[in-house]
């Protein structure tokens, strides 16, 4: 007997565990990303085992999209006004022959690895694939793969589209100013042609007074030939951007760890010293009292009581050890992590300066020398401030250690307690100078610090987003003396970076971050300005009785490319209209409908197309609501899924040339073209998702609480007969 063609076969029926609103299959793994009404996002295995989830947040999820390699999931939320996400992989076969230009990132050849941070993590997809450890300088997988380029197309609720290489590097934003007076609504669908020469998107303008249940669809098309010309340059700059962003993330994490490692234990001592100072006569300071104690070995009754009862020997010893440990850890982060990241960032900014100067290749990207120089200047100032912090740490470590050791011995002697063997040696002349300097500098009243009376602790001020309260003068280096004698300064000499005296390390990092954003942000303005409008068509009025109009329209609106032409399908009542756009810019359209499906063996009638989505390069998948049959349906809607091959659809003689507005009265029944049709029965369905690579499908119930999982190309079970010999 001849085998039947493979078709849908139900694998399982599962409870979603909540009200699911969106779902999207991973293109490379058996993972289904799902968004829920509580605004959480969950990843489930095919076995419906939860492997990852985000906690519920305030903003609902409005769009999901996997990167073509399946390693990154983009999530759009309404607080960012995102209405659509679509990831596009560049088809090199559709591009013009290479002109020989080739760019490579050789950073790993010249730069040593960055030290791993304690808080560094492994990406989710890396865990699922059980692959190698993620490199510390790429904590969020932001680098663009060299082998292929991909673009994330983002549509927002104001009708604008944005393009991001690898989902992180924004290269273009476009708003249709020509038709702005007509009003713009959310983007329903958007797509780039495989050769990157054409961008098409559909906007849904919702009409007022209709309770958001009716709207008008319009299509807009742009010529994006500049993307095809500079796609290799964009890919290279995206790699540099990914490296820079990853380094900034690494430096931000380092600063956070430094702040967490800083213990402000001296605040308590500052408070106690302030209380004691208030008891002293006018013109007398705690520094004066301690200097007399240091010089004469005698303490006033008040000072002796303060040292023994308030500070205590045990407290002073513990405080000194705590500060030494805290400063040592912060110093380690500066020397090992921050300095290494600065070195890496200098390298990549140097690459970016080369890009800015290579105008005949990278000129369209808009990155300028002055913008990159500003980044380098901010980085140089940040590096100088990091060195200043190191000087402050080293000076504080030495002086605090000696001061607290002396104070600990003094309190023991005043208490008539035994001094440990390691502390019996008298102060050397150098240590004596350190104690005197500490008393004069740190125990004088802080004139610029409202929250502190003294300058006991100076390191912590570098790690907060505030101006420095007190800066110690450090000895001038040979370079400082040379530049001063020559009359050189940062404003007169290029590539000479001056210090920023009153700014903290965190403030300078914010300035560096802004300069980098400004430099790379020039690309979006430059590329977007080179897009040219080609088409603006009003498609039709659409309406829905239940649910979200935007979500319902998105389920049956899409774009696909076939045979060098672009095809757009969108709803018109219960049927679909397909618009065909060719290389000669001629626009044709046709109306398709489903009235009879021989594969389903049901009576003829009006099949309602509820959801249509891309299955593979040659096929679309449909979810349809079947016409009502009195027998067996029980007055409940009956649904089915099927496959629609594109080749016979395009070959049908049904196309009519159109003008500025689509008007198709006659429809063509495509029911006979549907293959692998499968009845879902009375399972009321909201939407479905398919994965042609893994040959999987998922159908979601109308209430979002039940899901059916299918194999889409399952062979019928054939009983095997073994020949006995």
C-alpha cells in the first residue's frame, strides 16, 4: 500500500499554568518562549519543563523574537512602546558579488584575557547547549558573529521602525514624515528584503470612537540600498560596538563590586569624634588633644575616658583591620580589573578612530573623528582618576594602618593592659610623621562635607555619583613638571588628557558612557537619512469583535519574499488580500479565500483564516476556523491547521494591477492548495506557532490556558511485518 504524506500528529496537550498571550519557537532548539498575562516570560522545553523565567513586571510583553542562531531572545514591552520584533538573517546569496573588502576583529590576538569577575555569569543558551564558558569580556553575547549578519527590526506604537545589527547596535530609525498628518498607529508587521534593498512595514491606525475595535491598515515601503552597499562595514562596526558595550558592562560591574567592597565603618568613629569635640573648649580640637598625647604621652581626663570607654582597644583594632581589608579589595579591583578594561577599551576606540578616518569605506556610517576623540578624552580622564584613586588607597592604607596601631597601643597603656609582643616597638621617625600627618589632615574639620565632621575616609567618595568632598595633593611626577615648565595643557595639545579635579570615578564613568553612546548614535542618524520612500498605500479597514485589534491583525498580516518579489498579506473581513511588489515597482494584488478543503473532508463553506505564519522558505502555515456543521460540532467552533505551499500560490493567474488604494472584490479559493491538513476538533484556538527547522507546532487555546504540541511532518505508523526464515 502506498504511504500517505507526512502530516500533523499531536504529541501532547499541556496546561500552560496561566494565561499565555504570546509564544515563539526557538529556530535551533526545542524551546518555546511564552509571554503571560502577568507580564512574565517563560522558556519551556518540548517536554513542557520550565528552564527559565522572568519575574512578573509592570509592563506587559508585546513582542517576542529569537535571533536566527537561537542564542538570544528579544522581548518587547509596552513601556518601551514596542509593538513588533522581527529578526532578519542576511542572505549572502542575494547580495551583489563581494568587492574584496574584508574586515576582521583581531582583539584576542593582541589583548590578554580580562580577569573574571566574581559576579560573571553564563548565558542561558550556553547552559542549555552545555557549551564552553562565556568569555568575561562578552557577558551578554553581544558580539556579532563574523560568519553572518542579522538585523532586528523593531516597530513601535507610533508607526516608526528601527534597525539593530545583532539586536544591540542601532543603525537606523525611520518615521514617515510625509504622511504624518494622517496619524500613525502601531506597526503590525515589518520586514527587510533578503538583499537589504527594501524595507516594508504595515501600520494600523485605530479609529476614534470605535472602542479600538476598528482601524485602517496602510503599507509603507522604503528603498534601503545603502544597507546593501555597506553591510560588511556595518557588521564590523557592530562587532566593535559589541566589544565596547561588553567592556562598559564589565567596568560597570567592577565599579559596583568596588562599591560593595567599600565599608564605611569610619562613619561611626566620625560620629563619636564629633560628639567628643562638642565637649572641648572653644578653639580646642580633637587633633590638638591627640598631638599632645603623641608628643608628651599624657592625655586629659576627658580624652582618656573617651578613648577607653567610647572607642575601646578592641573596637579600634577591629576597625583598623576592617578598613585594611576593604581598601585592599578595592585596590585589587582597580589594578587587576579596571586597568585591564581601560587597556582593552583604548584598543577598540583606536579601531573606531580608524573607521572614522576611512571615509571612502565607512563614511556613510556617520562616525566622526571628533566624536571618537571625545570618547578617548573621557577614557583618558577616567584612567587618570583611577590612578588618583590608587594613590588615595595606598596613602590611606599606610597612614590608617600606622595610626590605628598607635591608637590601639595608647588605649591599652591608658587602660593598664598588657601590650601584645608585636606592638611593643616604639614608633619610628617615619611612622611618627605619618601619625602627625594623619592627625593634621584627617582630623581637621571637613569644610566641604556636610555629612561628616572630619576627613577620616577619602576612598568612598570616589565610588559614588557625587563631586569629591576632599582631594589630597599628590606629589608631582616627572611628566607633571615637564608639562608645567613647557606651558602645555590638555586644551592646547591634542591627545593630552587633563585630570578632572572635583569629579568622582563614577561621574567620569557616566561621562564616558555618554560619549560612547553619542559616537555610535551618529550611525542611526546617518543611515536613516539615506532611506528613500517608495510606496505608501492604504490597504483596507479592519475590525474585530473580540480581543485586541492589534494582536488579531498581527496574526493574519505578514510579508514574504519569493522569486525576487515581495508579497504582503493582510486581512479583509474573513479573507486575505495579497499584495505583490516586483522589481519594476508595479503593484499587483489578489484576494484569497478558503471555501473548500478536500483534505479535511468537510462540507464547503466560509473558512476563517485566524493565523498565518512562516513555516520554511517554501511554505506558510495556516490556522483556520471551519464552517459550522450541525452534526457533531455542538454549535462550538471547530479549528484546523494546514500548510500552504508558496510556489503554486504565486503561479496562480489571479493578480490585478492596483493604484493608490487596494480594492479587490473577487477572491480565489486556495483550499485545494492546502496540504497536511489536520482537524483540531472543538479546541477553540487563539493562535499558533510553528518551527520548520525542528518540524514542530504549538496551538494555544482561546483562553490561553491549554496548549497542544504537534509534530508537523510525522509519518503514519505502519505495521512492520518481519519475514520468518
